[in-house]
């Protein structure tokens, strides 16, 4: 079975965790016991060791021109190092900036204004990439659309890990469907993150017959993602994505809020979620859940992306174009069609079979 050749746009903390994970799990076999951090050792016959980075794009001059193995540990990346990565012979190339750098982030992302960006579609074709993974900053509306167009031109599957609506946009979904290229999106849902915990608790309360009156989710962190999101103008789609992901599980009107709420530098890649659900029990007697979740943000999402990559390759192998519905519902906050977690998981397993 051929491997899976991936390209990555945005070599930040999430890309760092993904690349480290490819090394960390490279010896895991199908017959091994399921290890922490993976939902599948083998998925459709593909192991983690089958995933091979072949192209990478960024705009920060501290990363552009370096090997991918070096770029993932370059500033301003701050996620935990859990695996040594040897030279990968993959040079990080300069992509288009467009709206990828917010005005208040220019001191954090150092851009060489003279250096010209590469022709991304040509690089994708030349490297024979199967899947392009989008890890650009939240709010990069034009830049994400541009990379999606490059995937279409090059004949790549596309995994959209941020809340710019591509898979869940009918026009973009149709473009990938017509091109017979799969897309999984939008906005990655971490392995055990704020959104999945919030959705699961919400489903449980409703299934047990209690009624939710209101719920909110507050998130803080210290990485560049949270600093980027201090600009409220870049948060419209993020708030829609997180709030709709939870609200979609409640079959009646209830107050729902979910969103990022500030950057605290010393937290680095640690994300802290405060979550509260107010609900009523038998006899309308009030109750509430008040919860704190603390996770290393980027490794938490990488475990999901490893599966999304393998699903995208299976869809490519089967010549399936457009959004992969079950995978998008299970892996993403804002899929084309919201599902209950259990239903999405069952449909995903059926897709794999």
C-alpha cells in the first residue's frame, strides 16, 4: 500500500505536534494495543508511519528556508516537545501572506517583505502531495480560500483545521465535489477538548431527561493562536463555529456561549476552559455543572488530524469528492452537517469498513 504524502500550510504549534507525533508513533503496528493519543492504530490499512510530509509553507522568516524538522521548534512556537525529529529533507517555503498576519501580530510573525512567495500549486504537484492540511491563524479568510484553491488546482485533498467555512460552504463544497477531491472541515475538534467535553455533557443531560436553561464555555491560553484571537474582528467565524457546535445538540432554545476569552502569555500552549451548564431536574429543581479543563492545546488536536489525514486518503483512493460527511462531523466543530458524537462515530466506522 502506498504511503500518504502530506503538505502543511502554517508551521505553528499544531504542525509541530503533528510532526512530532509522526515520529513518536512511527513504530505502532495494527496488532499493538491501542496507545494513548490515537483513536486507531491502523485506519483503512494505513498506519501513522505511512504519513510522509513532502511540502510545507509558512511566512515567518525564522522558518522559511529551514528544514521542517527545525522549523517546528522555531519561535514563536511554544508547545511541548515530546519527540526528537531528525532531518526530513522538506524545506519550508514561503506562502502567500494575504490576511494571514493580523496587524497586532506583526511583532510575532516576522515576514520578509522582499522575498517572493512560491507557486504553491506547482510545489504540491511536484511533490505529489495527496493531502494539504490548513493550519493558518484564525481569521485568515482570504488566505485559507487561496490555499483551498491551490489544493483544487494541484489535485489534493484538503483538511481545514480552522474556522473559515470551506467544507461547510455549499459553493466550495461543490468545487471539491466536481473535482472529485475530498475535503474534511471545518475547525478541528480536539481529542479531549473544550468542545467535545461540552457537547458530550450536553447530550448526556438531554438524554437523561433534564432541561438545559443556559450554558457557557470560556477559554484562555498563551500561544500565538490566543494572541491572534484578541483581535475581535478575526473572531466572527470562531464564535459561530464553537457556539453552533454546542447549540446544535440542544433541541430547544437555550442560551449558549462559547469562545476564546483572552491571552495569558505564561500559559504558553496550555489551554484552560471554564464551562458551566445550568439545568433543571425532576420537579424543575435547579442544578448545575461547573467544570475546569486544562490541556496542552496542540497535541490535543494532532491526534484527531492523524485520523483525518488517513480518512482523506481513503476517500482519495475511492475517488470520493466533496465533504466527507461523517469524518467532518466527528472531527470538526463546524461540519456541513452536525451529528451526535455517537452517530458520527458509527457512520465513520462504517465509512472506514
